[in-house]
């Protein structure tokens, strides 16, 4: 299991966010080591020199002058000098690696080895107390801590987070706008794969590459439509041209008067088989089922087909689940589907043949089952393709190899799924599945 986003949008946003973060980190590192660090060192030296100047002043002044200096002292930071540390105080040494800690080290190295710095939270204000060691005694330089040891401002952190969030949102909206035509192309391609004829894709306004892809897809879509139209025209034309002479031949054979009907019967059967193949060509050539979709019930369609099978003396049994929900379907096309599957079972399988409907989880299932030799699992998907048959059936039974292709095409138009499955105990199950919401009829 990968943690990477699966969509182009998610991956693009992730790459840009990581790039922004890595850039910010690199910039921060460079600023800290090549700008802020030297600046901080220089600042500590300047503050040390400032403390040294105050110490030198206190040392050379007479006591009255020193008192006057302390009373009137005020520098640019608003600091003051006090003569002693209060008896009750909670001043603590500065945290290690803080600026005040580094200042304390500098003072001990360059000014006074006994120098010390205290941090004291007094009157809701963080104060820094810096010891001034003079021959006349210890004085304290007091100022607000932030002047010496300012932490990273919270508002800067908030601003940085806001900038990153704005960048993420901007990238998301921008990439989403770019991905929109790609999603449209994907939906159109899926519709074509399901046997539908979606509207042509209009090249969107956007990047040149996306427009070029949309134009190429539109050209491909037009070529597919032209190919389908030409194929349908060819199949329909050939089938129509063949039907008239075949009808004349059959009429002539039936009008012949002969005592040996065994001679004519094979000819009539061949003509009927050719006529059936022509019907399959015409069904496959049609882009859509014969009628519009409407609310119907699979059980009703199965019962109508079963009555015709009984009239033809087909050994087909019927097993229907009660109260089967309605579906949006084309009843005539579904009758053709069931007829094709049963005729396939009669031709290539073996009785008993069962026409069954049932509900499985969130799917409605229509199955045609037989007890024939079945088919290899590896061949199941291939046999659904047009003009495809098993090698073992090519010399045994006539046919064009379009029966299962027509079934698959009609079922995909119904947004269903058609599969060929091995049956337990031997035989084959031709299964059709439709998704539905339990407790509700599907409406268009």
C-alpha cells in the first residue's frame, strides 16, 4: 500500500507542496548560517561593548556622580540601572543556547569572570538582569528580555503557515482547472468503451498540450464514429442484399414436389441457418437497441422468452426469484440477449438448460446455465469478442461468432456486466449482472 496520492491532481499538489517546503527549509538554513548567525554574533559583541562602556563609566565616577548617573540613566532600549538585587526574587539563569546565555559567556570571557545574567518574570514582563561588577559593588542593568533574547515571533509562524496554505489552495484550484478536461476525456473514453456514443469532446481553453490532446481525441472519436457507421452500412447492405435471393431459394425449394423430403430438409435447414446469421449481422450493425429504454422487469422478459422456448420444444426450465425489482431496460433487446444465450447453450452445451433470476447483495442477476463441456477460463473473455469462436466448435456448428458479442454489447448499453463462468458440477453459466439500490426501483 502506497501513501502517494493516486490522482494526477493529488500528486501535483504534493510535489508542489514538498517543493515549497524544501525551498523554505533551504532558505531558512542559508539565512540562519550565513546571515543571522554572523548578525547575532555581531549583536552580542555590540551589547557586550555597551555593558563594558557602562561599567567603565561607573568605575570612573565619584559616588555622588555615580548616584546621579544611575538616577538619570536611560538608554535607547528604556533600560535602567539598579543598585541591588531584591531579596525576594525568582530570577533564573538564562536557558542554554539562548542569546542571553551566549551574552553571559561573552561577558565572563571579556569583561568579568563573575558576570551573570538572570531572567525574571516580574509584573507580567520578562526582564533580563545583567550583573555589573565594579569596585564600589555590584549593580544591575535591567531591561526587557525581548531586546536581548527575542523568540521567533508567533505572528511570523502564523504568516508562514498562511502563505503555505494559500499556495496549496492556489495550486489545487489551478491544477484542478487543468485536470477538468482530462476528466472529461476519461469519462468520454469510458463511455466509448461501454458501447455508447457520447457527444464530441470540445477542445477546452487552457494549456496548449491539453488542447492538442482534446483535438487528437476528437479526431479519434470522429474516426471511430465513421468506422462504426461504415461497418454498420456494410453489414446491413450485405445482409439486405443476401436476404432477397435467399427468400427466393427457400420459396423455390418449398414449391418443389418430390417424394424424397430428406433431400430438401438439409437445404431448408442451411437456408434457416444463413437467415439466422444475417439476423445476427443486422443486430450487431445497429448502434442502439430497437426501442427506447423503459421501466421493466426481468422476470416478465424471462417468462415471455420461456413461452417461445416451450413452443419450439427447447428443454429449458425457469427459476425466477419472487418480487424482483424493476430495471430501466429495453425489453426487446433483453429478449434477444436471452434468446442468444439459450441458443448458444442448445448448440454448444447440453441439457438441462436453466433460465434463472436472483438477487445477489446489491446486484440483480440473470443466468443461463447448462451441463455441457463448458469453456476454458482463459478463453471466456476472448469468446465475447466479435467473430470469435472456440477451435473445437468451428467444424461442429455453423455460426458467425456474433451471438455473445451482441449480448455483451446490449448489456453494456444497459450498464450491466456479462461474464462466462464455469459451473460447479460441470457446464457453463452465462451470467448478467445489474447494480441496483435495494428497496428502490431504478428510474431513468
